[in-house]
């Protein structure tokens, strides 16, 4: 019996997260067209992903990539880029056929996600806001978590695409619900980051041996992803970005704006936002968020 062929996909955005996500889709056997704003990058990525005979090609624009695609996946920095690649000149709406499903994994404001959904719906194209958690490591390993908002039938149709990129995919409601779910995630992520930075700064100032202490902490009730992964990087003085300060700040600005609209005070998230602003003031917005440790070190009189 013949195995049914997989639907053709388009992927827009080939940065830190997008490139490995596209690679996992190609490895799963989806025919793929990739595109990005950086000249020449799509061709280089397509060549790399096509190794082994996979059907991967580069496209000049999202419209070109979306022609003949059942699904379009995008992962770009912020709302203006999401609006541009889907509704702007040369965007998805110009190339995709009615019935196609757009899956956007960017983190943007829920209201703007709803506006993009409305614009695509006018063309007969479904839109799922599906921001992710799991960082670069999760993107590479195909273990991302997706928070999804949008039409339930479109979500079920897109499930195989999500499963090729992640380990957990949860539909939370209508358009915008995925972005609000990601906001909840970022509140927890930010507060955990602050707690780990604070704890390790205290430990170092108290002259405790950080290596065995870290091993003990991850074996007990204090264990968290932030402690295990970011805490390890803090101890190693590894401040290279897997998730940059500037991106966390963008996400926290969205969180705090949504919280004001909902009338919910978020003192912890607001404090992390200000502490990370101290890193930005030093020109360290490109550093990984684990560099927050150094703010605490300075507050306590240096290393």
C-alpha cells in the first residue's frame, strides 16, 4: 500500500528558532519552500536542508513560498514583521490559496494576532497564533511547546505540522488565546530567571561552591528549567544568547501591556523588566537572559 504524500509547506523566517524548526519539518518529509528577509540566506538554508534528496527549495517572497502550500509557518521577531509577511506586499495573502492554514510562532500582542487573523480570513485563509516555549534547544531537538489560538478545525488539520516541530501542542481558544497563553508562560519564565539570578548571586557572595550546590539544587524541590539550564550557564559565565535580553524585554512589554488592560498587577514581571533594562542600558541587549546574574553581582558590590 502506498504511503500518502505529505502536504506542501512554506516556512517564513530562518533565525535562531525558525531555522531548526524548518529543519525538523524537512526531516519529517514535508516538501518545503523557505524564505526570509536576509538576501541569500534562504538559498543557503534550502541547499543545506535538501541534502539527502529532501524536497526543499528557496523562495524570494512569502507569496512565492505560499503558492501551492497547504500550510505556511512563520517565526519572525515582532508584530510588524508578522503583519508584513502575511498581509503586506509580497505576503502570504497574495500567494496562498483559500483553505490554506497559517501557523505563526512569533510572540506578539494578542490584539494584533486577531487583526492578522481577520485579514487572512478575508482571503479564505485560516490563521493560528501559536507562540512557542522551549528556546533554541527545544527548536533544535523538536521538543517545543506550542500555545495555540484560532479555529479548532484548522488546529486539528495542522496537528501533524505541530508534531514535527514540538512535543506538546495545546489549543487554548479563539484567535489571540495562544498569545495570552504565551504571556502566562513569560510571567513564569521571567520570575524564575530572577529567582535563579538572585539565588546564585547570594551563593557566590557567601563563598559557597557553586558546582556541587547546583547539583544539589537541581536534585531537590528548587529544581526548574531555569535553574538547570540558565543556572548552569551562569556558573560557567556563559552569557551567549539562546534567548536574548532584547527579545525577553519585547515579550515582557507585551505581558505588562496585557496585564494593564486586564487590570492585573504583575509586580514580579515588572521588576524583571526593569532589571533587564539595566543590562540594555549597558549595551547588552544581545546577551542571553542569564546575564541578569551580573546585575545582581553589581548590586551586591561586584563579583
